[in-house]
């Protein structure tokens, strides 16, 4: 299996778990946050839903500079909006992976804020980092759901809220 094929497979597998997590968010809890330093449920979930599109960004650009391109999250007002955003982002990411070659994953990709370099990796490593960011923020979302006493779906096996296999 090529590296590109492995990335596509992983992206599709992680998307299944992401969908299950996003669909559990109640519409009336989008502005809830567990702590003043935490993101609201809406902000966190929007970020998770948008992250698959970072694959397109990694494939088709050489960098992202937050100073010249500040992050502007999509507007979501419901769980349905979050799921639609996730599907759009996923489609963009998968479409970009379908066109990329192994050699095109090797050039350097830079994440910066002006002159401050935040990350400098290969494009392939940036794609993997975006997957890791999805998993990281999905775990935060799981804690938020748990604090709201909303059953957690399994990720890499059943959760404590699901019957054992």
C-alpha cells in the first residue's frame, strides 16, 4: 500500500468516529464551555469539522501564515451544520489526496505567524499532523460530552457507554 493510499484509508476511518462524536452534540449546548479558558462546544466542534480540509491546504500550498491569513471559522448554528461542514471538509481533503503523488508529499510545508515559524515539516507530515489534531480535539470533545452526561461513542473499540462486543 502506498503512503497516499494509507493516508486516504486513515482519513476515511477517522471520519467515521468524528461523525459519531459530532452527531452527539445537542443544538442547545453549542455555546457551552467547561471552563473560561476552554473553547465553546461550537468553536471546538467547528475546528474538528474543518480540519480534514487542511489536507487540501497541505497538498496545494507551501505554507499558512496566520498573520496574513487569520483563521475565520465557518458559521455553524446546529449539529446538522457541523455534520455538513465535516462532510464538505472531508470531501475536499479526500479529493486532494486522490490527485497527489508520493513525490508531492515530500516538499516542506510551513505553518507560521509572520516571522515566527510554528511548524516546518514535509507536506505528508503536515497531513498526518492534521489527523492527529482531529484525534486530539475529538478527545477534548469527548470530555465535554461526558461532563454533560451525554453518552460517548466508541473510537477504537467500545466506550464505557456501549455494550461490550
